[in-house]
C-alpha cells in the first residue's frame, strides 16, 4: 500500500497548491504579497504602494488572512501584515526573479 499513500499525499499537495495559486491569481493581491515580501506593512502603507482604496485593501487583506497567506499583529495603534508561510516567501521570490526583472 505504499503507492496508495504516496498518491494520496500527492493529491492533497496538489489541492493545497491549487488553492494557493488561485489565491495568487488576482493582480492586486499578487502586488500586495510582493510588497509584503519586502517586510511587514500597515494597511496605509499598502494602500499607498498599491494605489488602491482603503476599503478595497481591507477586503483583500481579510481574504488573504482567511486563506492563510498573510498574518497580522498589532504594532502600536496599527495592524501590521506580513507573509504567513516561508513556502509562500520562496514562491514570491521565485515569481519576482522570473517575472519582475528590470
């Protein structure tokens, strides 16, 4: 049965990767994650960097936190967001190297 176990594990991994790629499939959300790759940011910083409204940014952040892509913590009176998973950090670095060359 070792073969069945590896197929089940592969299937679960594929499902997890599909969820992550689906979450990354929106240009604005991908931009947010790219900025968070540079370090933690507040909502206001992300609004400025991504040139979007605060309400739209809040919606993006709520959804990305729910999906486990980002985490947040209180820093003084501000909520600060960062990438939640080292695997996502590596994925975002690879995307930047491959697609964001100057």
